[in-house]
C-alpha cells in the first residue's frame, strides 16, 4: 500500500479547503522573486545557448528524455527556476533538497519514495539538489547508484566549478550545462514584467520607475534577477502613491532599497582563482588599469590581502625578475605595510605595488633559467662539487686536494678570473640568458664584457 506522501505525489492533487486557502495565502505572501518565477520555457528569460530552439537541453525537455545534469552558473541566473520548469514540462515528480540542510537520511527517504513511485505509477522522479557543491563525498556517493540505475534523475545546481566540487564518478554520469550571467537587457525585461504583471507581480500597485533609477537597479543587481526583484519589491512597498495614485520610483529610492551592492565572489571557490589569475595576467601584460580593477574586486569583496601580496611577490620574481630587481623589494614592502597598518589602509600599499609591477619592464629569463637548472638537477648526474671549490677545513681535506688550484678573484685585475665553477659534465653550460629590457639590459652587457675579459685573460695566461 503506497504511503500517503507517495499517493499525493503520483497525481492525487485534491486539496482540502484549508490546504487550498493556505496555498493561496503562501502564493500571495511569497516574495516577488518567488511569485514571478517562470512556470514554462516561454516565460524563462536568458540561457538561449542551452534552452533555445534546437539546443540539446531543449530537445531533451521537449522529448522527455532527460539526462541527469549539473546546472552551473552564478546566483540569480535561473538554475532553480529551470529545474522547476523541467519537472513541470516533463510531468515528473519534483523532490527538492538543499545541500546546506539535507543529509544522507533525507536522500535515502527520497530515493525510497522514488522507487515506489516508479514501480507503482511509472512516474519519473527528479531529485533537485540545490548547492550540490556543499555535499561531501559520502553524501554524493549515496546518490550515485540511483543516478546510475535511473531511480532518480539528478539535477544539481551549483555556483562552483563542478570539476572541483562534484566527485568524478557522479560528474561522469551527468551532463554539465553552464548558465551565463543575465545581461542588462534580460534583467530589464524581468523588472518590466514584474512591474506590469497584474496577477503575480506589482501591476495592481501602479508603479513607474524613471530611466536613471531603472539603470541603477539593473547595474547594481550584478546580473542577479533575485536581487533586482527583491530590491524592486522593497522600493515599491515603502513608496506611497503620489497624487496621481502612482508610485514613482526615483534613483534615491532604488539606492535606499539596494543599500549595498552584493559582490559576486567566493573566497574558497573558483572566483578566488579566476580574479587572482586576471590580476596576474594584467600585471604581466603591463596594464595598470586592469590590475587596479581586479585588485579592488578582490579587496572590496573581502579577500585576504596577504593572499594577494603573495601573488604580487611571485609576479615580481616570475614576470619581472632581473629586469627590475626593485620589483621584489616593492612587493615585499607592500606585504609588510599590510601587516603593519592592516586593512583597509593597506589597500593602497597593494595598489601601489600592483601599479609598480604593471609598469615595470618585464623579463622571465630568471624564471626560465631556474626551470633549466631545475630540470638539470632532477634529470642530470648530480656530480660532486669540484675539489678546487671545496673549503679545506681540516688538514686531511687539504691533503686530498680540497681548495687546490682555487683562484681568489680579488687577487686579480678587475676581480676577474678564468676558472670552472660547474661539474665537469656541465663545463661551459649556460642557464641564464638575460633579456634586453630594463636593468637586465645592463646585466647582459656586463656579462658579455666579463666573458670577453675572461677570454682575454685566459689567452694572456697561455702566452698567446
């Protein structure tokens, strides 16, 4: 005998009078973003690259042949809405859990119900897991067998890169669909619909928003439809009608409703790595304006300033190196300044370092030189230090040749001697090739002159 919950899920939608009243009340009192949630693909805004006519996900929805999938995209791009639409369009039972609050027991209960529903009513179950990246390995493992045998069709929603956050066996059984941030035009359409919709929106409240206020609402929503609708609702609800019975939303009202822009950033997720990568590459490409922008994006979102300082130090040695040895000094000074005065005052020290590094001459010759040495050390013979370079600390060491034949540079003209400093197998080997930029141009000229001088001294010693 099916459980009561299963019976209702299978299609018995009859509701008591009290249940119907409660449902109607919840719809009326739900936030605007929830009331305006599209119920079909015709109402759905954005993501044409995956749900447009002829696209693979659209075909799968239209035919009812759904694969398990991961919907990956920024907040407010429509992941949850799309999952609801898929369930409604394909006449599937929709079981939704949040990875923040659900555990393995919740998943097992849903799977048991799905098995019963599948056996008795031949009805598919869509298991929607919001923020699936918050599930640990054991929780994801619990779902895996039932995704594999088709007991449930998994739709996971995540703002994090699933390559890092979803276990490989589960990821291999799912299609990943990437949702893009909503464009300003799409956010504008969603706002206009909400203002004029008489049933679910604010149409009955006669609202007008001027062009400047609308533009600010769109920009400050940061491509998140939920933020835009929540701010719009608050602005309307707190604005009394004018003499013409219309609520006129101005820039001041919208800014007051928004209070503070929600910055899209996750210090533990992909944004953390994407933005620091953008900063480093902008620095390498000598673009100080982009450096300042990406630096501010991270600092204003609360990134650890020392994480940024570490990357600046790395950039100073990897991308500038000997072209401007002061770059490392400036980067380390910025790190010390952040330690000394803290934040937010330390942000200018980081900004100064970033601009200095961006505008410094560039050379990766030190980086490539160390890479060559590293390869030689890892794959070469690792011969002992030549005897003449060893210190004869004891009489025994001196007797067996330690330090024998060593030439003390200060005893020679120009402090320059001709003697080998590498093992025999690497005699004459060069690892460091200075570039012709910045201070390294001077270094290159100096080394070239020294090589000529050493060659001349060597010839004179031979009496040529």
